C-alpha cells in the first residue's frame, strides 16, 4: 500500500518541506502538503483536516519557527496526537523531523524518536522513508536521480529575474513589491512550487508568497506550470523580508537575489540586485 504522509510545517520552513515532499514522492510515497495539494476554491481548513485523517503518517517539521509559532501548525499537531491515541501502542504515525536543534514543545512528541534532518539530510531522509515503509536499499538518492535525468535531457535552468517595484494603490504611501519574472528555456514543461528572496550577507532567505490566487496585486497560485518559451510574472510584498532585516542589524541598501523551486526540488536563481528601501517607503 502506498504511504500517504501528511507534512506539517511552519511557513518559514517551506523550502525544506517542499524538498522533503519531492524526495519522498520519488521513492514511491504520495505525500500531502498544502502548498501543492490544496485546490483553489477549497474550504482549506476542512481540506487540511480531511487530508490529515486520511494520511498514513504525520510528519511534523520541528524548528525554531514552528515551536514558537501559534496557529494552524499547533492545531495540526493536536489533531495528529488525537489520531495517534486511537492507534495501537506500537503503531508509527507521528514522526517528528527536526530542522535545527530545537526540541518539540508537546510532551507526546518528546516521547517519540525524532529524525534530525539538519545533521545529515540524506541519512535523515532514509530514516523517514524507513518509518513510512519505503524500500530504499542502495538506491540512488532521489535528488541525484533528478540531476542525472536533467543532464540526460540537456535541461537548462529556468531564467529568473527579480526587480524591486512599487504598486500604487489607494494607500497614502505606495507599497514596495518584489517583481518576479520566470521563463522556461526548455522543451519540457516546468512546474514552479516555491519562490523566495535571499540576502546572503545578512543570512536571510524569506519565502515569497502563500499558495493563493489574488488578482490585485497579481500573485502566483502554486504549483504553476510553464511550457517551452512561456514566462510567468508575479509580484509579492516586501513586508516579511523587510521584517527580517532589523533583527540582523542589516539596513538597505543590501544585495538580494530571487529564487524559485521547481517540482523536482531544484533551485533556480536570479542575478543579484539591490534592495534599497525600507518597508512603507514612498
């Protein structure tokens, strides 16, 4: 029977959540993650609860972001623990996966053996696969399979451009926006599953947007497929990225790049550009 793990994560950990989802899928699992599997127009709290109840396992990504955050991540953990209580004592259902040295705050999670993905990703991935009942043996790591497949087809990186612009609306001050332009130079279609903005000198890598469709301003609904020669344009507010600068004592102007993550977990980056204004600047 195909394992159907539910992946629970904090928004800030989206990139590694997508990477984990894609690697497990290549090893034969059918993971469920909101950013890929929610459909536009769905009642998302109901859809998430149904997916959790229908899952074979619950993978909770534990990090400094998730253990301190209130909201839906904690609700998912409570629901998963309630389901665990209905299973036999030796059943494996909830699998804590640590992304840093943070420890779970829920007492029940502390009693479960956790996987440290940040120490050795490949080793941690195999431990998770074993918990799901997947056969890995001496198989090539999924990401290596992807690289070999891409080389065989001669695929090139997606072309990513990042600009800092303004969206003028009814507010007193124009709102700065990150403007993404992503083009596919290959003959095969590519699916964009994530994007973000990174300032390496400040140690900031901020996810760009939530998986929802907004028409004003235009925002990308994920996943998004672009075919040969097609380009996807979308924009995102700078608020979250800008909020990360002050704690790190990093003030604009600062060099940034934009990046997107494809369905295989590959990262495609823009050329560096300069972010020179603070939040709400006119």
